[in-house]
């Protein structure tokens, strides 16, 4: 999944990746988000990612 210039997960690309995985016959079951990257200290847009996970019936892990 792509990230922006600040190192945060790109939520539109997350949606694309979930759909692409399912189209290929895979069964995605979780998203791993980050609350403070080691290099930039960036925090993923956790509320938006949580909403996507809820819509897509995926577990969310935040590290």
C-alpha cells in the first residue's frame, strides 16, 4: 500500500489493494497500521483506516 510524503498510509490505495486481493482470490483479513513510524514519526490516519476495516470486515492492528 502506498504512503504519502509524510509516510502515512494512503487510504485510497488501501481500498484498491483490498479489492485487488479479493479479485485475485485472496482473503484479506487484517490491516496493520502504524502509530508512529521509526523514521518520520508519522501516524497513519487511524480513524479512516478503522472505517475501511469496518466496511470491509477486516481486523485492524495498530503498532
